[in-house]
């Protein structure tokens, strides 16, 4: 019987000492753990190395480029990408290993796997609003895969057959509402930069309609209301993030009009 496909795990980090131990401990079953750090000033590197991970410094290149660099450093073809605030549940681990066994013995044509991610927020597991099951393509054969490289919301692109796993990847995202707002500020700014790069112009209609649409989508259509107060807070924050992305377009135009050298 052919042995199971070995797995490399990649994690990109910057000041993740609060999370990194839990993430790495959840993937100790992997044959290799690569942490690509972009200059942490806390104990991230020290903790990762103490748990047997190989830590490599790489200047921040953007999410997609950083993940492509991490993947290029791996020794094995099958690569599981993990965020520092994520944990591979024991059920997810067992399912991954069973699938890799199947690929080894049957020489299957599967090139990648989607993992359902479940997020813990405001002291509960969020089940609606588009947060669960949030299927993410995270496990793939690197010979057939690479990350897209926009400013934000990078995606793993796989050339070939993909399948969906059932067991969840656990996500311990925000320790507070304030932390979520700071993250939304960062991502809305990056989203605006992508709009700018694609030549999008400010639109008052989109500024008004897009945030309202986002709230309706997450709270009503995706049933965020069933998550109680956390679901309402998530939907308002999602709408606010969408509002900022389009508001930044107006701000950019106003600044350019005031700048005589532009």
C-alpha cells in the first residue's frame, strides 16, 4: 500500500503571539509547518520555533504574494494554508488524512479541498449571515494551485477537480467588536484600492445602495438574525465596511481636486 501523501502547512504572521500556539498545535500531525513572518515584534517567531515550525522572514508583499511565497518554501506537494487565528479541529484533521489516504491508494484526480470555516465571535459560534459554512479552498496540490494577488480577498486558484470537506476549520477571529472594526477599516481601505486600480469612479447610488444591500443580504437573506445580537452587529459592521469602501472613492476624488500638482 502506498503511504499517505505528506502535508506541508503554511501560516503567514505578523504579531500573532496570542493565536499562533493554538494554530500550530492543531497541525502537529503534518510533516512540515512553515511560518512566514513579516517582521513580528512580539513572541510570534519564538513560540512558532519552540513548537517545531520553520520560521522564515519575508517582507510584507500583500496577502496573495505572501501566501505564494510561503507555498514556494514547502517541501511537499500537498499544502494546507492556515491563518494564525484558525484551528484545525480533530474531526477536520481526520477527514483530511482520510482523503489523502484515498488519493494515495486510488490515485484520485482531486487537486484541492474546500474546508467549511466556523467562526467564534462575541462568545458564540456564528452559524448564519454567510459566516458558516464559509467554504474556503485551503488544501491543495501546489503543482496545480496558486494564490491570486489582489490587495484583499485573495483566493487559492486550483486547476483541476476540487471537493468539499464536512468537518469545520475553527476560526477565532475577533476578541472584541473594536478589533472587528479595526479589521474592517483595513479591509475596506484595501477594497477601495482594488476599486481604484480597476478604474471605478465615485457613485452616489452605490454609496447609498451597496451598504443597504449588504445589510439585507447578511441579516435577512443569509439569516444573520438567527444569531441574535451578534448577528445584528455583524450585519451592521458588514454594511459599514461596504459604505467605507465606496466613500473612500469620493474622498480620493476630493483630495485630487484640491491637489494642484495632481
